[in-house]
C-alpha cells in the first residue's frame, strides 16, 4: 500500500485524541464543503461506549471492528463518487493503515492540542461518556500523523474557524487546480 497515493483526496478523516476538537473542526468543514458527514463515535459498538464510560481505555481488539465499519463507510462513499468527512480518533498508524487500505482518497486532518489545553477542554465539557481520566491513555496511545501520510496536522489551539481555514488551505493545495 502506498500512503501518499496521488489520488485527489475526497474522504477526510478528522483525527486526534478525545477532546482535541475533531467534531468541532469537522462541523466547520461540513459547513464550508457541504460534504457528507459521519461522527465516527456513533459507529462504536455499545460495549465500547460502556467500556469507556466505566473508565477503561479501548484496546486494539475493541477498535478493529469499529475501524473496519468506518472503512466500509468510506468505501461506500468512494464507490458512489461522493466526497465525505468522518471523525475518528485513528490514534495509531496501523489504524490509519486500515482506513486507507484500498481507499486512496483518504486524507487525514490531525487536530493536535497540548495536554494542558486538552484537560481543560474535557473537564469543561459536560454530558460526554468519555471521562477525563482516559485522556492520559489517549495521549500515550497517539502516534501522530507522519510526513509520508496523506493529510495535514494542524494545531487545534486557535479558533475553530482558523483551524478549518488551515485544513482547507492544505486540502486545496493537495487536491490541485482540478480538485476544487
Ligand atoms: N478550537 C476550539 N476552541 C475552543 N474550544 C474548542 C475548540 N475546538 C473544540 N473546542 C471545545 O472542546 C471540547 C471538545 O471538542 P470536540 O467535542 O469537538 O472534540 P472531539 O475531539 O470531537 O472529542 P471526542 O472525540 O471526545 O468526542 C468541546 O467542548 C468543544 O466545544
Ligand atoms: O479510539 C478511541 O479510544 C475512541 O475512539 C475514543 O477516542 C473516543 O471514542 C472518542 O474520542 C470519544 O471521546
């Protein structure tokens, strides 16, 4: 598999640890691009959500079936020729390998936020099943997006609009004049 396949990116996976701002950035991208959208967390089996709610981090075995479901969603959109945006923590490179395997249009937008800001955001967020205590394991598991992976890493510390602008600028550059 070729991580940097030269295919116009039409499937954006907004990735990052819990609380980094994936949903917020994805909403901004959907507003600006009008592409189809799915919240990756909605595809977690109930057992995964209950595990996180009880304060236990997911492991690879918990995540593989979920990631395969998301890859299927991406594949359906690719096949239909429909551009799409999905949020997914995609914490490890091997998870991203699964998502892009056979799906050359996949392009990652990694929203990065330092641990202090992350704790602050998650502690202020009410009514979410993900307890702040799981942040450390999210950060320990994270393998940041690498240079040879199609996509962009952006700091999520700015305003949502600024983060979205930065993602879109890089997306436009990667899509080239024909991909607008
Ligand atoms: N750029 C930003 N500036 C200020 N606050 C932000 C920004 N992005 C997100 N937030 C806030 O931080 C919190 C986490 O954001 P969000 O839910 O988008 O993250 P997430 O990565 O989708 O989280 P999870 O994966 O746990 O669902 C929310 O309360 C959101 O309003
Ligand atoms: O891979 C994981 O551990 C999970 O996807 C988590 O990241 C949460 O589902 C999500 O971020 C919601 O808080």
